[in-house]
């Protein structure tokens, strides 16, 4: 499958409790992504070794339209509203594929 649009998001979480609750929120969100989003190729939450309050998301979509469909999903809207309770800051980097293996 040719995956053509992605992003990386770095989250800094408020504390250890926020990190635990954030991971639970992500797990619930992933249920909806797995069930409803056929254009989402990869949606991964990563811990950063040595940085317990950091999380890195890697998201890869079939195309920009699949990403835009992801943003409209109820589970995504819920995640975006709820994450503010756990996140102190975040940085988004959008990606466009040049070449690779998918």
C-alpha cells in the first residue's frame, strides 16, 4: 500500500499520573481507529527511553484525505478534547513521502 501522508507528534505530559492516563486514552482511541479507519496505515504511541513524561506518535495515512477523515472521527475528536488534561505541550511535524518501503 502506498502511504503518502504522515506526521510525528511529540507530547510532553504533566507527570507520571498524566502519562498513565494519557496512555489509557490513546488505547481507547485506538479501538476506534482499528475499527473505523481503513485509510490509517500506522498509528503508534511510543515511550521515549529516559524521558518518562514524553510520548511520540507516528501516524501514517494512505493520503491526505484519509488523515482528514481521521480528524472527523468521534474517537479522534474525543481524544483531542481530553488530551489537554494530560499534556503540557506538544509539537507536530507533518511528513510527505519521498520514497521508501511500505
